[in-house]
C-alpha cells in the first residue's frame, strides 16, 4: 500500500472482537478492540480491563503486551497503541488516548519489528516480520524526508528502558480513575523524567486530537452596531430634492440680509415717514408764488 489518501476509513469501520459473551468481567490479558468514532481525549474502542503484563522487546527500550490482542507498547513513560491507521498515546494503560500525528511518533516506537504487533494491520502482511514496518512507504515521500534516519541507530548504544508504572496495577476497571485524578496519581507515584524530552515537548505543544479530522471553520463576521434612526419627521426636505435612503439632510441655515438693506431698515426704524397733509395728501400741489407787479 502506498501513501494514504485522506484516511478515508478512520472512524467509519467498526471491527469488534468480543471475548466471553454474557459472562462476568474480562480476565487479565483479555481485551476488546473496536475502532470507532472518538472525540479528543476519550476512549478509541480498545478496552483493557486491568493492568496488562508488559514484556521487554529484546534489544529495544520498549515493552509490549503479548497477552493482549492489541498493538500496545510502553516507551519512555507513555503507552502507545496502533489502532487502524493511527498512533495514539496515553499515560495510563486504558486511556484516555490522544492522537499523535506521524511526525510526532518516537523513533523507537517506529523501529519495533512487526513480530511484536499482536494485531498487525493488513498492510503489514507482505513485509518482513523481523524488521520494522516500512513507514516511509506507507506515509509517503514527504514524511520519509522529514524523518530521515528513523530506521538507523547504534544498536550497541540503546538507552535503558523506563520503569513500568506498576502502581496502576491496583486500579482495574472497577476502580479506574478519571482523567482528572490520573494526573494527581501519576505525580504521586510515578516521578519519571522522560529520556527523550524533545519528543515529549512536541507532544505537549501539539493539540491533542483523536477521531475524524475537522477543518477549521472561519470566524463569523462581526455584527455592525447600528445607531437608531430618528423619525422621518425630524428632517425637512426641500421640495423636489432627492435624497439617498438613510442619509441625514444638512441642517437649515438662516441667510443674513445684505449690509445695505440692513442700514435702510435701521434708518426707517429711527425716522418713520409722516403721512402727507392737505393737498399733498390728494396729490395736488399749489402753484408757485409769483413776484408782484
């Protein structure tokens, strides 16, 4: 199989292997597997009823669970599981699990030979069981270029294995703590400092996700706050004038009279005109006086 195309069947196919139908709780070493839709930080369908038996992988700083029918490993203080197409990690043996992108899976997890996968996926079947999976062929050339050298290491200088969190043995299914209590128990009983601090830092910086990928949606546009419009009667429009809807007309201004007219009005107010008397009132003027003789 070549590079994946969209991981089309993540969260869609459901494969269930049920052990003990209608019986009591599952015994140690039995596991039910189901790959279904999952949300971030919850179960992905791999249900382990109690703390599993973990055995070292010879020549690797990794443990695996030979009695489980799941691809469960323990490396550098974390559990790792391959379910379907994806790798998940957790600090507790039964989750909750968090999705790790292919770029963030540690090298020694990728180097585990196929022989130690208890439930290998179908695309492993044609590869050498004594060698690690061909992740570069599976995840594509771009991934192989970014993770160049993941399958090469000095086998004489393998780091020591991390101590097992055996305190989790006293927390089977009936007493299994929730995610909020798991952290406090881990801080109290398992004070291990990860050897590969770079891998752990990248996992913490990446947003924990699992299940189907959802493209980010754009933020909705912010609503504009409109000012209340005054009633139409508050404005006067000159006859015949056209205005745009919602436009506020300019305030009316009183135009002053010319300066000459103002002076004439002032003079008229000071010296009012007297009505004509006698013949002048009727429009008749007397003849001018003639000199004598």
